């Protein structure tokens, strides 16, 4: 027991020592909760406009809260950030001087800020020179990227500017607006986004007719004059990109002058939308209906708790600013400070300092004495590798010292608050919720309250509110083709009336619009009431904004469309050639040959010869009509074949094969004869109107004159075709054109005219059956109404033209002005007739049938003949000189030339029936008598006896000749 007493005393002493030490340590905690354990203080600077800019006040409050919160949650860190604040006073020179002081005198390891692009431009270069990282958390111009400095950390989304302009462009496209006017602050901050914005609009075929630049220090009177100027334009869609102070004054003035009424569209960029919660309630009410895009910060519990604490801290330091709330810039400032604290802790063993710092400032500027941070490069690398989950979400610095891209949310100002209506992401486009599918449709957004307390989507343009109507120029026709446009001056009332086809079409189109369109027609004329130039001159008046539109017979061409926009055409398009038509009846001595084409004539001729040959082959052995001397046989065959054309053949056809062939051929001949007769009758009796010329090369080859309408672009087409200037004649009306045609080229007239289809149709309607349209036709766009480039009226007018054209109203207008009658169709038909002759393509099927039938009959006949006389070819008992193939074929041919006495035709002859002429007029007539020479060369000799007594026996015909009629008496 005694031995243990000292040990117990020692244990109690130790416990007492550690207890006292713990009490001392805990008692040394300060009010902030940080221990007083030995730590190393690291200086960081902040150059912020804390006197006027709301972004500076919000950012400073977030930075201070972050330093406090960070080290409370990380008490074991060995480093502590010491914030040294400098006020830039919204001045570029002051901001630069404060940055120099922080780097040179305070030797800070990093600088947070400034908050404007102009201030940051110089400070960033200082950081690059001194190897001091510069952390900016506000909206900066993309021009800062051109500096290519590794020490700049823009704690904002990657492609922040590009992403938000694409979001704005997607909204404009979704609602179908075709024109947008950007309004921006006239400095580097404003110009930085406008370049990207206009480029995005151009890719989406959205026109930017005007850029409204307002100086940062502009007075309310200057802003009001600029807004009144915008009111005189048609565009009603505006994108505002400026500081929130300037934007507050802009919208207040816009509301006062009526530019926040129904029909207007206002979209603000993220620089303004981020501060919606911090704007004065009166300013927010003046912005009711405005759409804004801004980076989306997820509403987490951490963010909501921080927002509440931030509000309390801010009100404690700024008790008069009760309407200011935390925005995305404050969130980014908080996370940027936390990232800097983490990066500094990673370099806890580093002794920060500067090298090459000169204390001698004689004849040496302060900039030259900045020195270089020893561990600036290590700090920059540590900042680039920081990863943590911040208040604004996942914090991860990527290329260019920026945060990863997040979606943009679209908000709508309602009253003095805002409401989310959807999101935009590069992958999905416009969506209602973050988990929605891809879309680019406005239907996927929530209901939007537009300016003027309206839920109806504005169409994006209006007639200018300066009280003037649309000034529409119209051409002045001197005395020709006034059916299209006619200007009538009344000297008594000093009024002008414009009528015509084009005018009625335009009036009908305007009536079809879903809104009223006030306008007035202004003739394009000089003091003598004559056209003040060409049609090109009239159209350029729209380009130079002398007219708001042109209505008339203006043709859509590629060259003109470079300067103005055309609506859809409301007439038939194209330039065509018109020539006189001639009646070709009974004016050709060889007209009887025209019903059939030459290839058909030749085919018919050779078919006649072929049919004669086939019939001769089939009838030669059994029909005396097809025997005799060779010239006689050829003549008989051809006579028989050609006589079938008029059905006057007298030869009897004895074989069944021949009858089959003749029946088919007679059927074909009958069709040919009937077709020929009908075509010839039509050719000689019906009026045949044919174009005088069917090819422009005929005109060029013969150097004939052609005409065109005065002032028409057709003149250039004719020159390109190769017509000389002395061949081109001008006419002003359909009557003058007719007079030139009457004279002809020989009398300084024309033989053809080139004009647009509507004019040609009018000419044909005026002079029925006298002229015709022929090829070639040159493609043009037809007549269209002219508007300035990018005019929003073009789409609406074009849709209205379709509605008018699809109904019966267009046809009624054409009939009323352009002599719409049936004679136009007859002229077109006359012009399009290329040939009235019947060709082989109409009868090749008949000739094919005839050929097949003839070949079939020949094959069967020859096969039967060879089979019956096969012994001649197969007999091997003949002498050697008679056994050759050539000899056998010769004997077979001799057999073919001999009569077939076994035929029924010769049996009839044995009964006293002879081949004699009869009076029958058809093909059953008998053949003429055969002359004695008909036996020569056919295996016969002597003179045949055509008259036999009944008691005599008929001669026996063999291969050896004719046997005696009376045989010698032989006894049995």
C-alpha cells in the first residue's frame, strides 16, 4: 500500500496538468471560433467597387462570409487568408493604382476582382507580370480571352457569353421572330457580347437591322431620343445587354413612352437577369413581361441556408439596402474565395514572397518595381486543380480558368418578382424541366406574361408608330400593258388612282392578312407623269428606304434579290418566245405523203415485198398463177402484194398457209389505209396552225429581228443568246408588238418576241390564233411584291398569296384583267403541236404480228416440203458425182420448181378445170392462160395441150419430162 501511494499522486498530477492545458486552450478561442494555435497569414487583395456598384457590395459580403465560414469548418488548416480591400471607385486608373499598391507594397499572393471589363484589362496584365493570380467573379467581356494569360481565373461558366447568346437565339427562333434589335452599353463590356450575338442571329437567318449603342454616362434625354427612334422602326423584339444601373433607367423610360405595351418583346442578358432580385421594386414593375436568361444554380438546402445567412449579414453592413438579394455573382465570389483558401493551404510549407523588388524608386516607375511572386506558378497550378462542392454546385476549373458549363434558366418578370418558365441546354435546347427531352419548340415553355399584361405571343413587328402609312411604289405604264398596273391622274380633284391586275391581287392579299396594314400607293414618276426610271431603279428605291415596298409587275430575279426581298410569286413564271402561226393547208404539192412518216413509208414498202415473196413461196408449186418465167413470177408476186392495198388482186390463193398469211396482211392493210385516209383528210381539210419558227437558232442563223418590252430585263437574256443590238426591237404595248410582227424583219419589224409569260398570255388573249408560245422558256421567279431585306411582312404576305391563289379569287381577278378566255388554250395547243404525221411507233405491233405469221407459215411449209422429199437428201445409191450435198440441194430446188401434181389444184385441171380468166372482181378470179414458154426451165418441154378430149388420158408429169398422152398398145 505504501508503495502505491506515490504512483497515485503522480497520476493525479498528470491529469491535473492536462486538464489545465485543455482549459487554457479552450479559453483562448476567440469570438469567431478559431483557435489561437500558431497559423501563417497569407495576404490576398480585393479590388472592388464597393461604393456604387451593387455587384461589388454583393461580392464583398460573400468574400468576407466565405473566409469566416471556411476556417470555422476547417479549423485544422495551417494557413489563414487575410483580405486587404481596395475600392476601385468605378474608375480604370484608380483600379490599376490600387492593384499596383496591393502587389508591390502589400505583396498579396492573389487579387480578387475587379468587377468590370475595363478595370480588369489592366489589372490582368499586372498579375501576369508579377505572377499573381487574378480571380474575377463578375461578368466579363470575351475580349479578355484574347490576352492568353495563365494567371486569369474567370470564376464563371465556360463559354459564358457564347452559351447565353445561343439561348437567346433559341428563344427568338422558337417564337418565329425574324428581326431583332440589340440595345447595349457602348463600351468594351457591351461590344464583347454583341459580336457573338449578331453572329448567332445570322446563323439562324435572323436579321439585325439596327444596333442601338447607348453610352454608359448617357442622360435620360439621350436614352429617350434613342427609344423614340426605335419606335419608328418595324422591329419590336429587343435584346438588352448593359449594366443594371443603365438598364434600370432604360426600362423606366421605355415604360413612360409606351414601349412596354402589348406587342413589344424585351429579352435581357445574364448581367441584368442575375440581379432581378436586387433591383428596386419600381424598376422591376417597369420591366414586367421581360424575359431574361441566366446561369442555373440548383436550389439546394446548402444554397437556401447560405442565402438566408447572407441576407442577414448584408443588412447588418448595409441597413439601407433592404431589396438587395444574393445573386449568381455573389455565389461565384463565395466559391472563388473558398477555392483560393484551399489552394493556399496546399502550399502551407511555402514562404510566399517576391523577388527583384527594388527599394530605390529614384528614376524608376512603380510598375518596374513590382517584382515577381516566388510561388505564383505553384499557386496557379493549385487553383487549377481545386475540386469541391460549393454553394453554386460542383466547383471545377477547366480550360481557360473557367467553371464547367451549366444550363441556363429562362425567367419572366411578373410584377416585382420573377418566375422560371423553362431552361436551355446545349444538348436539349428549350425544355420546361431539367429532366425533359430535347426540344426547340416554344410549347415546351411555361406560360409567359408579355409586356402590356398580355399572354398572346407578339408577332415581333408592327407598323411604325410615327403615324405614317406604308409608302408603296408602283410603276407607271406609258401606254402599254396597263392591264397590270395603271396610274390615273384626276386633274380636277388632283388625286391619283392606281388600278390593274397587280393592284387587285395586292389588295386581296392585304385583306387576307390577320391584321390591318395601312398603306398608300405612290407612282414612281417624274414631273411629266412618266416613269422615273427602269424597274431596277424602282426596286432600288426600296433598298435606299425611299419606299417601304413596291407593288406591280416586278419580276423576281437573282440579281434583284441581292438588295431586296420578294414575296412568293403570284403569276406564272418564265420568259418565253412568241411567234406568228401559219395555216399550212393545201400549200404543199407533196402533202399526200405527210400523213405518214418516212420510216413508216419505207417499212410498209418492204413489208409489201416480203408478203409477195412469202405468198410466192407458198403458192409456187400448186398455183399456176405464180408460175411461168421468172420476170412474170416476180411481177405477179409484187402485183398481188401491192394490189391488196386497194383490194383489187385477182390471183387465187390455193394453199391454206397462203390464205392465213393473206388474211392477216389484209387486216393490217385495212388499218393502214384507214389511218392514212383519216390523217390525210385532217391534213387537207382541218385548219393547221403551226408556229412560223420553233427554234431560236433559226432566228440567229437567219439574222432575224426579235422584240422585247421596253425596260425589261429580257434585253440581257437576248444579248446572252447572241442577238446583235441592231436585231433587237423595243415595243411598249401589245398593239406595238402586233404591228412589228405585221411588218416582219424585212420591213424593220420582228419575226419573234421574247417576254415574260404573263405578258405573252395577255398578247395571246388579245390576238387569238395569231400567235403562239414556243420553246425555249427561260426560268424566272414570276411577279412578286418587293420589300426591304429581312422585312417581317414578307412571310405574312407570302402566306396570304397562297391563300388567295388557292381560292377562286385569283381566277376572277385574272379573268377581269387579262382577257381570260378559251382562245388562250387554243393558242397554247397550236404552239405545242410538233407533228401530225403517223409514225412507225404507232404500228410496229402490227408489223410484228405480220412478220411472226409469215415466218411461221414459211417454217411449217419448208419443214413439210423437206420431210416429203427427204429421200433426195438421204438417198445414198446415187452415182458418186450425184451424191454431194450441193447436188442434192440442187435436186431439191428443182423439185420445188416443179408442179405438185398431187395437189388438188392439178386434180381439178384433170377434170377439165383450167386456169382461165373469169369475170369475178375479187380474189377468187382465175389466172390468165400460161404461155408455152412457161414450161421452160421448170422441167417441162413441148407445147402443152390445154384442151383435152374426154377419152384421152392426161399427160403424166415425171422428173424425166412429159410422157406421151397415148401410150402404145400392149397386150395383156
